[in-house]
C-alpha cells in the first residue's frame, strides 16, 4: 500500500477490497476483472491509482467484463 498511496480511502465506512483482489490475483496468477479505468484514461482523476494502474505496475492481468466474456467464449 505504500507504493500506491490513495488507492483506498482511509476514511471509508467499510473495508475496500481492491487491495485484496489485486493481491489474490498476483499470488494465484488469476486475472482481475473490473469496470474501472486507469487514472491515465480519466480527466482529472480524484485518485492517482485505480485497479488497472496497480495491476499494470505489478504485472497482474487486468480485464473488463467484455474481455472476460470474449475470453470465455460466452454466447447469449
């Protein structure tokens, strides 16, 4: 967490799972599926780091829901 200050809100009324999800994916080799976009893709982001930013820095595969559906060959 020291490497990615501001990833979580220390004043949030509940525990935020972002750090645990990224850590689990890093340990297991799984991908993180998120709807978040990186800070670089946002105009004036309120935070410096989002899940995709942390995943990229830690070499963790990060995809969105559409990519998951394509990878798993879901059809409807």
